């Protein structure tokens, strides 16, 4: 459980500080520099938003899969405990 909390904290910190870490490929950087030299910054903001969009979804997918796995394992554990308690009550009479 502590690992899950620490991973969640790391993910949230990465999400919070991702604004300052936005990067671009060489072609995108060239397009943005050309566009910014004319005084417009609309394309640069759009490219940065697209990069952030592409960055988030793989981690979101892994997070959803991890949550579903955690929930199903917790449910399976509860079922095993209930089965063990029923067996003990049957054996003890």
C-alpha cells in the first residue's frame, strides 16, 4: 500500500511540474521558432498542449490497469478469507 501511495505522489508531482518540462522535436521546434519570429505564439501553445496530451495517456492507461488489478485482487482476497471462515465454521461444528 505504501508503494502505491508513493507512486501516486510521484505521478502527481510529475503532472504538476510538467508545465515547465514541455519539450519539442526538431521539426516542431523549427516551426515554432519560425512562427514566433513573426510575433504569433498560437502554434507553440498548440504543439505544447499536443505533447502533453500524448504524454498523459500512456500513464493514464497504466494507472487504470493497475487500479483494476488492485481492485480485483482485493476482491479475490476477501472471497478467500470468507471461504476460509466458512470452512473453519464447518470443521469446528
